[in-house]
């Protein structure tokens, strides 16, 4: 349908302006890229293949539709195989592949499943477990755009971020470190069936998409009727693809979704009041992330966010993730009233003074309940990632949603925000290890003891061998700013505490104290957050492997009497360990020179390995 | 009235007429191939013999279903509703008489078995039901009529990967229960890394024991069981129970702590879903998602049955308790006592009577009444099953009812051996000795694993045994499989026979005044189920029943106000619904009828009036009245 004269004249003028701008922009880009190529040859961290790779062209003279965005992703993946992985995470309603481009150094990273070899597997074996990719052993950050058909700017921001990461690798020290040590999961176009093609003006109305609103957190209304979109949570293939990707990539701790419009960012929850957010998470959202965001977009930061954090525990209203429909009364009755601590303020008035550009969707001035099935609510409340949704563009403040200078500047702002967030990711490392030899012998052989009455008969047998008794003490530290889980994250099903393994041939190691793997709790980060209110972020000594979880039976079969006694006397346990450090120790008897190694594995804080040298 | 004068000479033919008239609601009786002389005997079963004394692997079950479809092609279609995680098709039979209409055009019953991988008794019962429907069609007028009027969607195995493992491999009673999504059950960072294994290679997974002077168990005198030590002075070897058979695959000192699979499939459905039980997200598993998506695309499904093991329960979906949050503990106790007393009174004359202390919302009372009637008869048919309310929490039947409005049931099959067979000392319980005796007698001693020594690579010298084999506890052993399946078939046939049937009972034309006449039509549903559930009305999924008039040109309807009128102001029973237009909507509950009255003008000598009823789940009916006018 031909546009009206008036509209076409406006578009024509804007196109002219954009054209002039884009020529300048293209020139600027070329200069920058040229500079980058030159700079990369000087004193950059080693990334041999990168410096020789010509950058993949990316311009912002038009919105990239599905075809152009996908084309760009494929070109980047082909040009930078050492630091990218193009993954198809599902198919849209119309059958188009949905892509995530992983940006992370392929040669770094280690995952625990590659370190533990399993003995005597069940036969016939079921191959239902796929080996993890090395970058799953690093902390990760998710970024998406294009959840709605017409939110084109979101796709552009994602492509811009990709371009910055891959072209900065090897030349920018911080970018290189980020790509080496963490993983970026970037999905520029979650929903592709909006019919958007490059070069055409943005559609005026948002194309209907049932993706945001189709997530499981807060999908049901209080009266047990559907509130969110779709026939059921996850019914849209796009939402299911995202849900499935997150489920299989539990190393995601930060998540960002780009939408339009308005020029502000929403943090959780859309469905629930702020009383349901743990104060520690609220501190991260507002004082760390929100503060930086407001500074970047040039809006005032509330004074209270800059003051020192209050210490001491705080009350948190209990919350059941995935508020079930039909629960609340006894005997499965109709959903009961919300607990008293939860009572929302009268709708239409903001309960808390929140800045215009950083707030929770729940506090938006709306008379009717809403926010059903939002992505950020799910990714934070059920998955355990610090998640936010940005509504790009403010039509009053920015130029209209047309390509050119305005778009590039917008992309740059949000790239800075994503880069800042990436520097906060946790990194769990083995800070110190001491392996002290206590006793060694070369005449040992297996012994059995039988007793009748007061007489003990010890029979020695087998071939004598060498063995050592070693005490191993390890200090594990989270050197990153953020903790390895959100406040209640380790309690969410699918998540786990940080764990350390002492690896070596099980046939040649006897654990006298400690077990092959032990829990470390949740390591805090270096950011000072309010003290934990709920279940301990620390752990009472490094507890023996297991306990909790279903099935299996105790390690008591193998534990020394000393260790058994310790477990039975909780008051004799070591002092509670909290904060960002843990100390664990073992006493093991090792045969010969069998190698030992430590592997600390944190779901969102990364996995690290250290070989042991016995003094 | 006239038949009275003919007297008893016509009694026998009259009875035959009555029988034929009764079967008229089933449709015309097709050629009955064999006259069945043995009551409750084989009706066409020998046309497709199946051995019901074994559990079938996925491949065998698929072959059976293919064979059934091929032989009964005029009644059955075989299709897949999708693939499992490991790529197996979920095969489903669609059974209905194709000669009377396409499957989607008829109201349907959904049946699935073994959503939990280890509960494969459900596979047997579903398959048996399909087999009965198909083999009896030409022999049994009852089944014939049902299959003519109703569609049956039967999915014998839902969790096909785990079903196959449970049927063909060594397993504990409890696993594999879940679909094969890997999960880190013990929080060590590895997924499904420490599963149960058959350590001694005898094809069974039993219990492991180890010599331990401080252990609490000793061998029974007959050396077949491990029993608790009751007398501390008891000398002799002592044992400690280690757990189920397996190796320490990951070397962490624990065994079987992270078994195969992850999320409970019957917590994966959207209604009442929680993260703790239904991880990772609603409808995350292909096996369950395929079922809901099929049901969404087939709104002709009226009721659904889901088979599980164990417990001999008829769990049924019912409206919520409207006073759940407002009753105090004392009020609740008082109410329960009242209900228990009333139930005891009812059970004096009917041992299967049911009564529950739940008050449904006013607009859902009919659903409650309907379910009460169905499960009471179910208790009678299944003999030792107990009706009980079903939970919500992401279960399949909760979504069937609360999201789709279908009447839904979860049947927990089997349980301890029947008390009459096993309770020798009459204390109402089965103790270990009685269980042993039952295995020795009813199962010819084949159900037991005798303790024996084994060398274990991680634990050294151990004992394995002292437990019952698979298919004694959770799933029934061979001699009981067919009885279990047959009773379930009878229950489902009963339920299907009670699907609503909207019929025009009678239409009359009587003079009103001048050339105006009253036309009265009585429409009834004499089945237990209503034409749609209260829940479907709440969900706005219900399609109202319709009555449509058509008439010859010389007959016309006079517009009267809509509404319900009492013909006799003092008599509540004389209420009629006014026919104010050519089409009227209505609703029939179970065992319900409604009377319509319209005013028509008849001119000219001849004419006719057609009354037609259409009900989404209750079928269609028509009646034509021919009118002849004589005189001026």
C-alpha cells in the first residue's frame, strides 16, 4: 500500500538525513576499524588468528531483518571460529532457525564432566547426557533482542555488541579477558515471524508475538485462569527455545532483554511486589546495575543508592517460585489470598520512589494487575539470573526509530552497559593449595582384621606397595564482584551450590577424612552486600560429599570413625564459613605416585582445575 | 394401553421387542457373527489372540498395535503424537466406527498409560481396552453401539523410553520413572552419573547387604530373608543394609545417588505446576507436551483416563473446596465427623457408597454430582478400589479438567495382593511371612531373590537378595494382569456408555386457539454425564446444546418472549422453556430433561415440523411430525 504523500515526504527527508549521516558514519567506522587493525599488532594479548581476520562489515544505515541478521551471524562465526560458536536453539512458528551466537574463547574453559571418569556404567547404557562445551565451564551472560516482531532496535544493539566483542578481541585488553574468561550468549532475534526485512521502515505497530508473556513465572492469574499469553507457559516455540537453552546452560548469571520503547529499563518483578525480592538481590539490581545504567544514560541516581549499604539481616517474604494455580487453600482449594507481608500497595500509586528509567514493572502505574509470564520474572525468579528488560528509545528524547547516528549512539550506550556487567561476573578459583606429606612407606600391603573376644588377628597379604598419607588443604576464592548465585538461587531446583572435587584414580586413593567431592555453599563476591537473611550462603565446615538430594546412601561406609564422629556432633563442626573464601581439607592415603588434582566447579562461577604437587 | 388386551400370549415377543427397543439407542444391530452362549466369555478375542501374561517391549507393543490396526482397519487408525527424547514415536490408536463418521466428529475418550516409566501395568490396561473395543465390535451389541457413537484415543505407553527399559531391563520398582532429561540429583555437578546396575548379572536389581557385627539384621532361619534382630543376645552373623544394587560410578563413596532421568512427568503439566516438582518448566518434556498439544487440537475429548501404579485408587478431578480457607480446624473436624457418620449409614445398604466432606462452588455442583455418581459405580465395578480426590500440582488430569474442562481420572492400579488371598492370620495386614507365602503359592516361588554372596568392586564381599522380583509389588505379576485389565475395561466402557446422549423424547402438537397450536418438545439426557462440564463453562469452552425448528411453508412460529414459563403456576414440575425463535440454546445436565413449548400457526391442509437437537458431546437427534388438516 503506498504511503500517504505527507508520510512519504517525511520519510524521504529522514532518509536523506540518514543517508548523509550514514556516509559520515561509514567513514568513521572505517577509520575505527583501520585503527583497530593497526593497534592489534602492537602489544596485544596473543590471539594469533584474530589479527589476520578482516572484520565483518556491519552498518547501521538500515535495520537488519531476519535474513541480514542471520547472514551477519554466520559470517562472524566463519570469520572468528576461535572465539565464537553459532548455535541453533530452536525453530520459530514458521520454521526459521533461532540462533544464539556464543562469543567465548573456544580453547579455554573446562567442565567437570570431562574430568570425572565413571566406572562400571549401567548396561545397556542410555546416551541421554551430552558432553558440555568448554565455555559452559565459564560464567555466562545472556543478551537478546527482537522478542517482538517490531522491536528492531534490540536486534541492532545485539549485533553491535557482537561486533565490538569480536573486533576488540586481541586488541582491547579488557575485552580479550572477558572473552577468554566468560561466555556471551547473544540471541539477536528471538522472534522472526514479524515479517521484517532490511531496508524497509519499521512497522508502526508491534507485530503480535506471544513470546514475552509466555514464561512460567506468574503466568496464572489469582483466580486460576490464564493471565499470560499462549495456551500454556512455553507453548510458543520461541519461548520454549529460550527456556530450553537456559535449562541446558546453567552458567548464565546475567540476562538482558531488549525491547522498545520508552528509554528505560525494567527489573523484576512484573507480577509481584518488591517485598518478594531478597535485599541482597535488590542491592545488586539498584545500587550496582541500576546506578551504572542511570549514569550511562545521563539521569540522576537516587542518593540512597550511593550511600553505604545497611548491614545486618533483613526480613524477606517467602515466595514459592512458579506461583502455582489452584494452590493456597488446603486440599487444593482455590488460590488463597497472598500472605500478609505481600499485600501490594493500592495499584496506581508507586509503592517505592523509583527512578523513571530503572524500576520494576510491578510499580508501573497501572490499575489492573498485569505482568503475567514475563521473561525477566522467570529468568530471575525460577532460573536465578540477574535479569533486566530494556525498553530502548525514548521518542521524546531520542530521534525516532530510524537508522543512522541515533541508532549507533544508542548501541554504544548499551554496549557499555553490557561490558560493565560482564566485568562483575564471579570467578571461582583455587587460590592456594598445600599438600603436606605426613607419612610414607614402601612396605605396605592390604590387611584384614578379625576379632573374636579379646583376641585380634591381623592378616597381611597381597603385594607390598608404596603409599603416602597426605594432608591437602585448599583455599577457594571468588575473585569476581557478584556471588555465584542470586540470593536464593541455590535453593531453586536445577541449581546447586559450589562444589570441589579431589580427583585421582579411585582405586589408588583412600579417603581418611573428607570425600571425593564436597560442598562449598555459595561463594559471595567481592561486592559488599547486606548480610544473608535466609538459608546460609556459607557452610558449616566443608561438609562431606552428598547429604541432601534423593537416593543413594551414605558415605559412612567409607568414612573414618573420626569423620563419622564429627558428623554426629554438630557442635564440634568447624566455624561457619561465609564470604568469598572457603578452606577445605582432606586426609588421603595415596598409592605410589598416582597423580592428584583439584577441580572446583561452580555452576555460574566457572570451573577450574589445579594439579597437586606433594611436598 | 392396547397391548393389555392381548395379554400374556404376547409377553415373550413383547420382551424381545423391549430388548430390541433398548438396543435401539445403540443403533441398528449389525450382523452378529456368533451367538454368544458363554456368559462373559470370549467375544471375538480368538480373532486376534494376545498373550496377557507378559509385559511387552516397545517393539513388541508397536507390532501389536500395527497388527490390530491392520486387522480392524474399518475401526482403527494408528498415528504418532510425537517423539520422545530418545526419538521413539508415541504410538496412539484412534478407535471408532469409520462408517458412522470421522473420529473428530464424535465425542471422545482419551486413555493413556504409564506416564511414569515403571508403571507399565498401565500399558497393559490401555492396550487391553483397545483390544476389547476392536475384537468385540462384531460380537457384542453394547460395544458395537459405543464404538459407533464414540471415538477412543488410546496411548498405551506415554513415557516410551522408560517404558521400554522397565519391560526389558533390570530395574528397581521405582525407576526409570522419569523421561530421560539429565538431572544433577545430588548437586555434584555431574548429570545422571550414578545409576542402579545389576551387579551380579541375574537380571534383577535387588538389595545389597554387608557383614557388620553392629548391623541390625540377620538371616531368617530359612535363609531367604533378612530380618531385624529382635533379641540382642542373638548370636550369629549380623548384616547392614546398603541399598539397591549398583556400583559407585563416580567414586564419591555413595551408590545410586544420581539415577537416570530428571523431572517427574506427572508434575510437568501447566495447571498447579511448581518449579520444585515440575522442573525445568511446564511442558518441558516432549512426551508430556505432545499429549497436551494433541488434547488442545482435539476439543472433542470429553473425558480422560490416566493409568498409574500403585494403590487401587480411583482419583478423580472435582471442583475445589469452596470453604477451604474459611473453615477453622474445629469446623473441619466436625464436618468430617458428620460426613463419616452419614457415610456409615449409607454403607449399611450399599458398601460402595461414597461421600466426601467437600463443598463445591454453587456453579460447579453438577460436576461434583457427576463425579460422585461415576466413581461410586467405579468402586462397584473395580471392587477393591477407593475413590479419592486427585491432586493438582502439575498433574496431567488436573490440566485435563482445569484447562480443558474434561472429566478426568487417575487410576492407581494394583496394590498389595488381595487381602483375601494373603492375610492368613486375619489381622488385615500382610507381613513378611505372609508375603513369602503368597509368592511361594501364587507365583510358584518364582518371585523371590534368595540372598547370595557376591564380590563387589567398590564394597568387597557383600550379599545380594532377600527381596521380591520386579512385577510383584508395584506392577502385578502375570497371573493378575488380565483380571486387572478386564476390570478397568469394564469401568471405561461404563463411563463411555454414560457419555451424554441428547434425545428428543416426544413432540406433540395441540390446539391453542383458532389456527394457533402449541408445539411441545421434550428433550432428555438420561446418562450420568452432562452435555458439558461446569468447568468448561467457566473456561468459555462450552458449546451450548441447540434445538432448531424447521417447518413446511404453511406452518410458522409465533414470536413469544423467551424464558421459562410454568404451565401450572402452582406446579414447579410444569416448567417449560419458551421457543421464542427457530433456534434455542439450552443445557442438559446428567439425567436431566427439558421441555420446550412454542406457538405455531398452521394454515392449509398439510405440513410438517422438524425438531432437531445438536449437542457437541451429546450427539444429534431429529424428529419429524407430519400434519394433516381436514375440515375448514
